[in-house]
C-alpha cells in the first residue's frame, strides 16, 4: 500500500541492498524512518550549493576549502559550512522516494543541516528510484560542536509510490475515536494538519535561549553537559516573549501531540503568513509518539530579520499526519529507548 514505510521495510531494504552501508546499527532503524550516520569524509566549503545538473562530487571539487578526516573528533566552528558524506547510500527501485529531516537532538542544538543528492533541485528530497550517495551540509549556528564518524544528525523517511496524507476532515474524525491531542473537540485547531500553539502561560521556565560564549559541545557525549554553560532559562512575563534577532530559543507547545500507531507525523515549515520566524528544524514524528496521553512538541524558534513578539496561545507550527503503508510492529517509546517520549520543555539529550 501507499504511504510511509515502517520498521520491517527498512530491514528488508537493507537486506536487499536498496539501502547500502558497511555497518548499519540496529538502533538506526526507527518505527518509520532511518537514522543516517556521518562517514569520515568531510570538507569545509566556501558556501552552500545544490547539484541539480551534476553529481554532488563534481560540484564539490570547486568549493572545497580543506578536507577533514572525521575518524578523529573535529570541531565544527559556528557559521562555517561543512559537507559530510553519509555512510548510507541508496539503490532504490519500485517508485520508492523519500525525504530527510534533522533529528530532534540536532534541531535543539541549532545545527542547520540538510541533505544533498545528485541531480536534485531541492534539499532534503530523495527522488524516485534514486541511486547514489547522500551528503549532509552542516552549519552550527549557536555552538561550536565536535563531531566524528558515526554521529547521527539526520533521518531518512521513505515512501511507497505516493504520500497518503489525512485530510482535515479525516483528522477530525480520527480525533474522535483515536485521539491526536489532549485537547477536547471544541479547542482543537485543524487546518492543513494539527495546528500547534506556543505555551507562554506558566510562571516557571517557559523557554531557553542559547548563550553566546559557550564551551565546545561534544556531540557524542550524552547527558554530560551543564545546562547553565549553554542556556539561559526564561520565565513568563505577561504571557509574551520577545524573540530577538539572531537568538535561538527552545519553547514548547500548549497541545500534547499523539501519533497513533497506524500513522506517521511531520511538523511542516511555518506559513510565512503567521510571522517572520523559523518555528522548527526537526520534523519527523514516529508512530506511537505521545501514546497514550500525549507529549508536548518542542519548538525551535529563531528570527533572522526583525525582533518578533510571541503571545501565549499563538499558532506557531502544524503537524501533517500520514498513513503508514502497513501497521508497524515497532513504535516510539521506552521499548526502543526513545529520548523524547512524554517530554515537556526539554533540551537535547546532550545535557544533564
């Protein structure tokens, strides 16, 4: 059936060499996506690019500042751009296609990353029946971060033939029998997906803003960095928050999100009609996220143009729901050691 592939599909594609890698770890396979990993091959480049009329390697030759070996940890400096070949390559067939997104932890560290493939006119898109390498463009925006081979910054979601998104009407009906949020029918906002609003109502900490001068963050080190070295907590002030230019904020939604086991979710780019800011970096939600009582969505917010005043309850993002091509026997949660099930306002897994 059409729709997003599930855990068992990725195992089969790896066995049949549709997904190729010397050493894919079982933990890379998620309920409806595949974590991709950095290889040792890395380049600092002059600027970003797409490779719509050639292979990425051919375009890359003219842009390299220096070659870097990620067999050893290397510090990616803020606002410098690097290109890394991923360990995984593709040999797709049968009208399979896909797209990529940063992992949740990547977005929460203000790492701007996007995949590039041969002969593609868009970032993050995997064309139908694509055969070739995948490269990842990485720019750290808030922190200097040390990476090495094997680190996992982004995910791949493959789709069989075509997307099978739920219409707003079907989403409304679904919420009646198999809830998609903790809100009652009267308060739920559905328009081209489930609308999410920002929570600025509490008297305790409502947000974190990244500090300017921080120690280098070691991406491989989990639950080991001190929050106060990297983040300043913000308490509620009159249920508003001024998003200052070029500062990076972590907030959470008012709504708790539930992704039923038969569906996958994706937080989609904000509509520019709701404000001049970027509301998220990471996008994929696996089946089982938030089951049974819901988990808040963490929102990564930044404005690059003008300061922007957010108010409590203001719509800031939306989630599209998509049918899986079959029910997944593996779902998001503690059984597969998922990091963000039942989360509140939560920083990335790198902090104590």
